[in-house]
C-alpha cells in the first residue's frame, strides 16, 4: 500500500515555530508554567488571537507581542 506523506508548507512551519516560541515566553513573562499559559490563552481568547494574527505578531518586538496577547486575554476576562 502506497502512503503519501505531505510536507508542511513554509507558512505553516513558520506559524508552528512562532507559536512554540511565544507560548513559553508568555508563561515566563506572566509567571506561570507552560501548560497553565496554554490553558489561560485558550480560555481568554489569546490562543485564537495568536493563531489569527501570528504573522503580524512575529514581526513585532517581543515585549509588545506579549503585551498585545495579554491585553486580548484581559479584555476577555483574564486576570493576572
């Protein structure tokens, strides 16, 4: 049986790379472990924001990016 493996395109690889970088950075910045940061982002809209706007966020300064994600979460009820 032939199995065809598709490789990820560059944009998808870049998105995965950025998200796997920014979530741990968010955790460190807001003093939580990575799992808690992930669930916090999921609960308060940061994850959707990150997935939708990753391309713009990855070009910004790290501190501004983290603050932008935090602001989205805060506006959706997140507190830290």
